[in-house]
């Protein structure tokens, strides 16, 4: 079995916590946050900027080894809002330009 790359730096982790301002899943901000891999390590995920979000212990334990969208659907959480925000955070921290939502249409001239 080959080694798995884990390239999330301490600075990136702190930036993620700042950007989310709490648990990425429930929004809770009163507890210590844990690194949660949206695609779990056991399913091929890695500790990377694009795969890690801050999670409270309750959400992290509840999600366990599930892929994030599967877990969110079971919990009846707002999957679309989470995924849009996650992309925004990663783009911001990676220094990429923000993009408009795909469903935004320019008005006719």
C-alpha cells in the first residue's frame, strides 16, 4: 500500500477555521473543532485544503466514515448551501478568483 499524501499545512488549517467561523456542517462555534475529511481517508480521501473542513465533535462523530453528501442527506442538512460555501472557501484560500453561481444570467442589454 502506498503512502497517502497529507498536504494540509497548519496555516491552511487555521485559515479554514477562520473562513468557516465554526463547524462547517452545523455552524456551531462554541466547541473545539476537528479536521474532518469530506471524503474519508478510508474511502481514498486525503488531508488537503479541498477535502478538509472544520467540524464539531458531534458532527464529526455522526458523519464517521460516510462521504459528506450521503451523510448530509441522511441528516436532512442543506447540502447545496454547504457545497457552494465549501467551494467559495477553497477558492478564497487557494487565491483563485471568485465565480458567479452558474444559474446567474446577465440581463439583456
